[in-house]
C-alpha cells in the first residue's frame, strides 16, 4: 500500500493506493480491514473516554468534582470489560461501509452511523451513576450507624448469635442465657442462594443492645452473605466469629 496525506483545512485526508501487482482483490480486502481496525481502535481507545467525560460533566454538573471524577473512573473500569466487543462491532460496521464507499469521513461516520454506540455509552454511564450513588448512600448509612453505636451505652457486655443453615437464629448473653423470644419477635428466616433473609431485623436488634462484643456462631455460607457483611462493617472490631464450639456445631448440624 502507498499512503498520501492531503491537507484541506479543516480536514486531513489520508489516501491509500494499492501498488500494482497480483492479488489486487486480496490487497483491497486487507486495506479495508486495516482501515476499519485503525478507526475502530481510535474511537474505542481514545474518543469514547473523552465522550464519557464530557457527558458526565454536562449531565452531572450538580455533582462535586470529586464525585464526577470517581464516576469517570468507575465507568472506565466498566467499559474496559466489553471494549473488545464494542471495537469488533464498530470494525464490522466500518468494514461493511468501505465495501461500497471509497471515502470515509471519520467524524461524520461516528456521528451519524454509530448513534447506537454513543447511546450505549450513555446508558452505561447512567447505570454506573446509579450504582455509584447506591454505594455512596450505603457507606453513609454505615457511617451513621457506627456513630450512633459509639454513642450508645452497652446494654450487655457480650452477645452470641447462633444461626443455622435454615436461617433459624437466637441470641445469648455472656452467661449463655437466651434472650426471650417474645422480646425478639423473631420472623421466619431462610437462606436463599447464600443470602440471609432477615430484613434488617438482626441489625436493628444488635444496635438496640449495643453489645461490647458480638460473637457469631455460623457456617461459611452465612458468614459471607451480604447482610452479615453489613453488620461486620457497622460494628467493626466488636465482631468476631467462633472457630467452632460444640454448641454452634450442634446448631449447624441440626435440620428441621
């Protein structure tokens, strides 16, 4: 191939010529593919990041600069996961276009032929912004609860939480005495797909008691579920897990 660059402000034209010789058809196909790949790489690796930044600055101008920068970084992480897929779709679109056209105006093609591509990026930003705000609200929720607990006077020194694989749970104080069920008003508990369905009940109860230490007697499945992760974040160093005493082993082995 031979490349000729022609300036015609405000445009720059790059003219590609196939050299004389055999296999002209194969050279043309290779040229189409190379151009399509170069332009698709340009859009995905460079232009789309500028597009996302401008879209965020315009659509979320009421956010703080730090929050907008965090959103830009989160979107960069999300976009990197499907970058190859987006690049290949654009590449195919350009490759097909060049089959019938000898001139490719990159800006015009991107603006008018790739409308769905830019709308996809906008949807991605909106979805990421919702996740970002949910995460921010969650951190603020945890922070407020931690402040509230620090101001609370502990009603018991130590609480033991027993939860079996069916979701049944009860609490004991440091003497081993079970807290009375009518005071707990225990609803039905289940473990579905690794999630402990307790609807903030256990968290509210522990906040009310504000124990100086909380020891969980649970299986790995329940210990790693999201609700207990929240409790661990709220109570911090007050939380510990029993390595496996006789009582919690008996509880986890129990089947209804």
